[in-house]
């Protein structure tokens, strides 16, 4: 791992928390801007839709929340993070974009809501139409992947709910599935690991996925695939 990743793992392995990482500004996963793949994928999928309920778990600095609020029509975009410091940083991101927590975007009417909560304890008032997972699955200890699949299925709208995963960092399944040996975060992932987590709950790949994207961040090219999932 890079020196920064080694320090991240040292903090977490020494009973440190994600809050500690944010307070120490040890956030190498942060792109300092929106995920380039997201806007294109969301527009392609949801053009003409309105009033979507959207969840971004592990929202971090909140750049993707701003991006979604700017392109979706009258959506409710919920940014979830277990770290209060991350949510504080996200509030600053919203402010710089001319947005505020819980206040509608002046052009699209979309609202961003920031929530400090453990993903596994989340009890939403209604299921989500769209869930975006990028550097969240790979941040979880691999022993939690089955619970992630169960929780994701339980909060995704049964009829038409869509999950977008940017699968990173990809490794052979023999590596990614060896939960006792792999090091992280980010923990290596594979298409098979996502499938094992989601398939028991009736969630499968959409036709034509996974696939590469020309908008993948350069340093992650070759180790990332885009996939839409849903109930079929």
C-alpha cells in the first residue's frame, strides 16, 4: 500500500475510527470532486424521472450529493456517513455549491439531506429508488459483505429500485473472496463478491453490465467496473 493507505490501516487496526481518519485528514479515497462516472450514468438511467429517493452511503465530502442534486429533478438525495466530521465537511461542500442541508436546489428542486448514521442501523421512512455505492463496499470488512447485501436489498424499492456500483479495487475472485487474508481498506473486490452478497436477495446485474467507463478516474483504470443492479 501507499504510505497514506498504510497509515489509514494502522489507525483502523489500532481501534481508531473513520472519525479519526477524517479528523486527521487521512482520506485518500476522496477525489476532491464528484465521481466522473456518476453524472453520466444517472442521467442515462433517470432522464425524465422525478421525485426519486436517492441514497449515497459513505458520502464523505459530499461532492456526489451536489452532482446528483444538480442533475436530478425534484429528488431527495440522502448523504449518509458514520463520521460526524465527514458530514461537517459535506456541509461545507454544499455551502460552496450554493446549497444547504434540507433546502431545495433553486433550479432542479432537489434536496440534499445529510445524515450521521451507521448504514446497518438506517431505518428510512421509505425505500430508495436509487442507491449509489462506490468506495463504501470496499471499505467494509469483508465479513460484513453478506449483511451489506441484505441491508441494501431491504432499503431498495422492490419494484424498479436501482443500485449503481463502481466496483473498485477489482482483483481475481480467489483473492477478493479470501476474507481472512485480504488487507484493507480498500479491501479487494470482485464481481463474484457483489453477486454473492446480492443474489440471495433477488438482486441481479442488469443486461450489458458490468462494463468499463471512459470516465473512470485515471489512476483507477483497469481496476474498476461500472454495474447497474436490480430485481428482474
